């Protein structure tokens, strides 16, 4: 064999035998079955070719906006695998709820499971969100976008800190019905933002690994500087807030320190943390 032939064969072998990690870093056709991962992907400048429940994302998450041509592959807990396959993804990102479909998913494309909300996870949801965003940035060669995302988070938290009083206590809730709320606490995303901004979470009663506890409204009875209600608010809850003596007797309600925030995905990643910090600072400062 000539030296030239040997060199060509060597180059061909090197290309064919390149490590998977190098190939994985160039994956561009990414499908994603979890909204927190989807918003993180878009924030890193990667437009997913397929997303589970696109309409739900646009209603509950909204930021950052999905590309208009993202294919909807159906329910998050039970995606349409035929539609997903038709989008020809290089990589499928998912959380931990697809055990029965995992083998089929692997026949469609490379898969990766990333859990922001994990009963066995360490740290709070924001720490895990940052870690996952960094892993995606490393894999998809989006280092500069990751640095921008970190700067945006630092800016949003600093802005919240500047627009509030250090140590102020804050309840953050979302209504389940007219008598019960999800109250957000550690180790959830909203609580992590409060802590980083130097605020105190008025709810100290514990939370599940999703970062909330379901309670009757009368348990919001601790003195608090602010009571923050994340929309949407059911109609019956709107009527209750206007008429209920129990609600009117809550310390923060009596003091007039109730603020409403637009819908923010409380189970999201870094972009949701940024959105929450921005909107909370505006609402407490009186401009929202």
C-alpha cells in the first residue's frame, strides 16, 4: 500500500471512528418532551424541531417563544411516537417519565434524560436548572449563549433585590380552587429566586420536590410583607377573594400587600426563574 493510500485510509478511519461525544455536540435536530427543557433549549439558541403539547407550552410557559414551525408531538406523558419519528430528530430530550416508551424512543434517535425536579436530586431547582442548561450548552456547542443566560439570571435577581427590602417575607401562591392553593417553598424554583434576592419565604411548612405544598387558604396566616398570586386565577377564587371573610382576614390581605403575577411556569428552568424575578420585582415595586 502506498503512503498516500495509507494516509487516506487513516483519515477515513478517524472520521468513521470519531467518538460519540464529538458527534453529539453537533446535534441540531432536537426534539424535547418536557417544557422546562424546551424553554432552556430555546434560551440557548436551539430551535427544537418537535415539542410535546405546543399549545400548552404557549399557554403556561410562553417564554421564550417556541419557533412557529415546531411540530407538536402530542401529550407530554404520552407523545405520538410516529409523529416524533417523522420529524427526524438527532436527539430526544426528556424527563424521567417515559420508561415504557424508552426503547422505542431509542430506535428513533439518541435520547437523554434530564431531571430538574427529582426526589433524589441535590440542591434546589435553580441549581439543577443551571447544571442542566450548562450540560446542554456543552453538548450543543452553545457556550456563549449559556454565558448570556447566566448574565440574564444575575441581572434579574439583582433587579429584584434592588426593588425590594432585604429580608422582606413573601408568600407565593397559585390557586387550585376557591379554597386551596399551591404555596411555593424549598426546594422549588420560586423559593430559590427569593433566597438569592435576599428575601424570606413566608411559607416554612415544607414542600414536595416540585417545590409546592397544597394547603387551605386559612393556613396563609403568618404575617408577611407580600402575598404574591400567580395567575391564572379560577373564577370562583376571584369571587372568594372579593367576598370571603377568611381571605380578607389574612395579614397580608388586610395590609393591602397582595400582588398578581402573569402566568409563569413554576416547574421550569432558568428562563422561568428570570421571568419570575423580573415580574416579581416590578409587581412589588408598584409598576406592574
